[in-house]
C-alpha cells in the first residue's frame, strides 16, 4: 500500500501548471487513477543521479492534450481529434514532453530528479519504472482543470 506524498499540495501543482501554461490552473485531490486499466496516458520517468530512486508523473489523455493545447494555443480541432482517437496526437507529443520535463520540480524533496523519458504505454516502461507503477512507496492523485480546455487526471508516484 502506498503512502500519500505529503510534500505536494494541490496548490503547488496548480501553480506549477499555471506557470507552464500561462493561465490560471486549479488542482484538487482525486481518487486514485486506475493505473492497471489500458488507457492512453503520458508517463514521465524521473531518476536521481545514483538511479536509486525512480519517480513517475502520469497524465491521462485529456490532461495531456488539454495542457499541451493550452500551452501553445493549439487549434481545438487537434485537441478534439486526439480525444476522439484515444491517443496523443503526434503534433502534441513534444509539448507534453516539455510539460513533463518541467514537472521534475514536483520531486525536489527526493534529491535532484531528472526527467529521463516520455512513454505513452505502460508496457514500454523500463523495469524499475514498472515496479514503481505497480507498487509505489508514495502516491498523490489529482484532477487538474484548465479553463477553456477541460480537466484531466494526474498521478505522481515515488519509488525507492
């Protein structure tokens, strides 16, 4: 059973996304995202220098495309096409990668975590990240709302 990550707050996540996107974003605690369900998601993998701690930041499909779309004012059709297709549109992936890179700040209390890679499938995660996904030492789940775009889910997982 994972513990709640107490150093994170909904306000700090909302402020981080507001800074990334350039508009007021709110975050609220959410029930745990079902990480075992097959679904389109963005998985950011982070590691410290010693590779002794692996962390994950997971954005569901709606949050991935809404955040990327809001960051660079993508046309609504690109965002809606991604949602309908059930996948992150190729034109949005670089922006999602940049968002996840900045999300490394969420792990500051766990040493210097560096964003390693974006994965779009849990099956492609490296072994250590898959272990964290299945049995995190700490976990924080949120709903992130972006005015004018929509809301999505985010899970922040800590492994040791």
